[in-house]
């Protein structure tokens, strides 16, 4: 070994070490950039929360109004009740999917309703009467139809 590379200094004792220091320019415990980032993050989280709350209330309002209208149709005679339910589905389709839904008829309308409600009730089930059978002579079970519509509308997610 080379004597020039051997350290000759003895290590400092604990009483000889200097105190801890913050990085350059940090006079206080909180730096301005850290406070600004925390405040910005809090504001962004608050904004996202308010938007989600508002959208949830809007969906609940549409669902609540549709269920109330469905309940009002229960007191009508059978033909008027069926027509009121079909009109409710048209308005609900227009509200949830846009104005293009008002132009679709027949089997295409039934398929759109199935997509909207994520079911096959309107193409294969008793809901066919609401899509294409309004003017046919038939006697659907309106109470069962009403119950299924209530369940489907209750699960609407826009």
C-alpha cells in the first residue's frame, strides 16, 4: 500500500458534527411550491367530486321523473296505459341517447331499447308490444309489463 493513500485523519466525534440544514433557500418548514401543489391537488379533487355529484343527481332526477310518470300511467285504461308507456320510452330514449332516437321505429327501435337498457326484453320479451305492437289487437299483461319497465328504468345509467 502506498502511504500517501492511507487516510491519516481520525473520524469526527458526534460533538464535532454540524447540525442539519435545509436545502438552500428554504427558510421555513413549507416551501411555496409544495403548498401550491397541495392546494392545486385539493382543488382538482374537489372539482372532480362536484362533477360526479352533479352527474349523479342528474341521472337520479331523470330516473325519478321516469318512474313517477310510469306510476301515473297505472291509473289509465289499458290502451292509454300502453300508449303512455311507449311515449315514456321515446322520451327516455331521446333524453339518454339523443334526438336521433326519435326517428327509429319497429325492430330497430326495439334493438335500440335493448341496448339502452342492456336487456332483450324489447326484442324477445313482452316489451315487443311497446316497440312495434301498439296498433295490433292484443291483450298484454300490463301489470307484468309495468313491473318490468319499472325495474329497467330503476337501473338506468346514463
